[in-house]
C-alpha cells in the first residue's frame, strides 16, 4: 500500500457484477469494504459503519443514489464524507444531477482502476484537510469563548476602577460606544472637596485590551487625587508621568480635563490632542471652541510636560461639549467622514439647546447609516448650573465654602541646643503642603521661610555681622565664625508663627519670625535703596518681591510677611 | 465492433484474481436474469421500465468488456427513451444472440 492509510469504503450498487468488480478494486488498494445493494441499505450501512468514502450507484431500486446521497450528507453533518457516484449515464444533465444531490464526483463505467485509485487518494486528502479545518475551527471557537470570558472578568475589574464617578449628576450627559468589550475611550468624573467637578475624557490610541490597560492607572490616579483636593495641574502631571512610564512608545492618551466650579461659574480646561471642545453660550447660541494646545498624555516626560490651562467665565445654562475624534471621523457607507463642518451645522440648526446632545448623536448615526463604525464614539455634555442643582455634594460643599473660611495658626520655637543639628524648614514646609491650594507654591514658600529663618538665626541669635560678607575674605571669615558660634550657643530662640486664612478668591498666609537677638535700626531701611540696608540685602529683596512687603516690628527682631495667593480653580 | 475487449478482461482478471471465475458466473447469472426481465417488460408499454432495464444491462456488460452487447443495450435504452417501442422483440433477440456469443467467448477465455 502507498501513502493512503487503510480507509473504510462503502460500495453501493445493485448490479452484482459491478459491485464485485468495485469491491475487488477497492480491496486491492488496501481498503476495507462494506457493501450495499440499494439506496436504503446504503443509508443503513453508512449509519452503522461510518465509512470514510462512499461509492454510490446512481440508479438503484428502493432508493436511488441521489436520494441516498442527500440522506448520507445530512447524517454526516459537519463531517466531510466524499460521495462518488458510479454511473454509466454520460449526458451532462445526469452528471450535474449527481453533483446537485450532494455528490462530490462521479466515476463512469466501465471502471478504470487507476482513476478510481486517484480519486480515492484525492478525496481522502480533502477529507483530512476538512477534518483539520474542523478541529481548528473548534479550537478557535473554544479560544474565543475563553477570551470573552476572560474579558468579562477583566471588564468587571476595569469597571470597578474606572467607574463613572459623579457622572450621574443632573447637569451631565454622556454617551460612550464601543467596538469591543473594552473601550479605548475613558470618561471619569469626581467632585473636589470644594464642590467643583473634575472631569476627564480620554481617548487612547487603539482599542481593546491595550487601550484599556492605560485607562486603569489613569482612572485610579484620577479617583485617588480628585477627592483629596489636588489641583488639576498636579493630577495631569501625575497621570502623564504614570502613562509615560507604563505605556509603550506609540500608545498615548488624547485627553481633555476640566475643573468646573459651579459656585463661581468658572471653567478651567486643558486639552491635549482631542478635537476642539465647544462651549455653547446659552444667551446668544454662539460657540467658543477650545483648541488642543498640548500634546496627549503619556507622550512627554514630566519635565517637558506643559500644564497651563485656559479659563472661561460661564453663565448659567451654558453647555460644554467634549468629544473624542470618533464623532469627527465617523464614516458613512461612501467612506466620507462626519467632520467638524457637519458638527457645526448641527449646532447652527439647533432650536432648543436641551436637544443638542441628542441631535449630535442622531446626526452622526444617521450619517453613518449602515457604514461600519470604525472608532469609539464618545460625547460628553456638562451644563453650568447652580451647585444645589448639580448634586448634593456640590450643594453641601458650596454652603461650606461660601459661608465659612478656613483659618488656622501654628507656633513653632527652635531651642538653642537644636540650632546646630536641626533644620525646621522641611518640617514646616511639609505642614504647609497639606493645604492643597498651597502645593503649587512650594518652592516660593520654601524660599520665603529659608531666607527669614537664616536671617533670624545668623544675625539675630548668632549675632553675625552681614558687613563681613562684603569682601571675599570676609565671606569665608563669616562662615568660620558661624561654625564657631553655632557650636557654642547656649541661649536664644527663633519663634516661627504661621497663620493661614482662606477667602473667596484664595487665601492669605502670614509668616512671623521672632529671634532672641538685639534687632537693628529698621527705621533707616528704605525700600528704594536696599543696598544701604544693614542686613544682607539680597535675601530680603527676594522675599519682598515674592510677598509684596516685609515688615520689621519692635527693635527689628521680629519680621512679618504676608503671602497672599489666588485660587485659579 | 469486437464482441469482447480483452484488455478490459485481462485487467479484470488481474484485479479479481481467484474471484474472476465467480465474477464471470455472476455476470452470466445476472445477464440471464436481465434478459428475462427485458423479455417481460417489452410485453408492456412502460418505456421507462424498458429504459432502466436496458441501462443496467448496458453498465454491467461494459464492465466485463462485452462491447457489442453493451452497444446493443445502449441502442435499446435510447429507443425506449425516445418512446419508440417498435421492433423491440427483434432488438431483444439480437441482444440474446450476442449474449450467447459472449458466453462462448468468455468460457474459452477463462
């Protein structure tokens, strides 16, 4: 026998001689033969023996070959059972009838052994290919089912991390559509402690799992930081840095982030890579587009990242529309894109702003028609409203912040034994950084505290003369003397008092530092001539620049500065 | 036309080996039955029955290389198909004579 393995072959023929000949030929080829004398018997033998290939005479009593072929194909189901018709019919119509009945080929009488052998070989090859295909198809189905199951679990986790936050507020409407279980778009929203709402719409390059992976750290960072009162720029930086670290080159997140203050009717917005957002003005129906002025999140290192935002004063009922490029790039059956012009047309035609949101969705869906949706389509509308009408959180926070101010004071004294070993600045700065709004000013505050404390310690407690520093030799003498005295000091103090009070537009931080020294004649100090001033002039000039004024009190051993800051949220 | 195609017969003999005699016996028995069947159906006027009987006989005789017999059956099949039922008795007589010839030649072949 050759390369064809031993097959089981059914021979069905009512003519005894023909069947005898065929049986002998097939057996000679090394195959196992089962026989039938008519169509009905052929079906019975097929069911009992499950042969690999069927040779079927066309004309037989009881049930002819055509009927038997149909039944056998039906019984075979997915399996490929090649049926070869045996026929002395030679007209085209009869041969076509053989194939129509489900026959795969025919063999004319008188039988030719070589041809039959070739046909058996060729159909066995086809049968094996078909069986491989079935196995692989089943594997794919199985694999696909497992994938879907895994995605369902993963999506559950994902939805818990990237939950919709406060998107259920009464002034928010949103639409997210997705091609797969996962969405390349991410929409998160949360309330800040001050009652303003922070929202971020992001569109990751690609969709499915790779896109969803980036959405997880984005959402967890967002939901971790917003309720703690971090500013939008801090949060943007944190997310950008995380995505830059995590995501491979080429995967990034186009995003728009907004801080909407309902009490002050202000919008702070940052757009990196998303299409222009629209601010729809209720009064005149005009639109102010907010262009992307930044690169997407996860592209630049935090050093190069730009976090400057735009600010808009809004009126009640003004609406902000933010979208991913899925709307602009939605294609119709002809392959045209929806585009910004059509989007603007929706706004132009609008009669009632309340319906704008639905009109945009409908506009895109009608345009796409039966065309294929080839991107994620996301739309977000936020309406400016009174805090009380947004949600209960905004209402409460609004009461709290509008009617009361936060005020505190702390005193801190450094004792003589600590001067040489203890630097109070990091600790004080740490306390200040607990105030969210002050975080943005950390380096300024450090400069102010450092200059004032150094002056109090060196000139007040250690009584060093700043005139020494006027010459280069004096400079090193000064630090030698400083080293000596700080090791010997046994009495004296530096008292630091910091008070903070917020107001509607920001806050005021007062720093007062008193030392145990003799002070100096501060009356002689003129603001326009700092060099004539007895103390080391440059440090105080810097503090003065940062705080507006530096006030000396008493004999000059007490200094006070006011640092007032404006909240840009 | 030859009565027998010996090339076909030789191939068959090779293929069938010990069963060749059985094949010939079967053919003889089968053909005798078919001629009897034909004899019966040409009495009636069912052209399709005649056509089918002639068709089967054509197939089995061609398989053993009985060329002339197969051709005569084919002619009868064609007549029945065209619903031409004239002279069928004479046609069947020729078939029977040819079968007798084939029978003699087959006996001497094996």
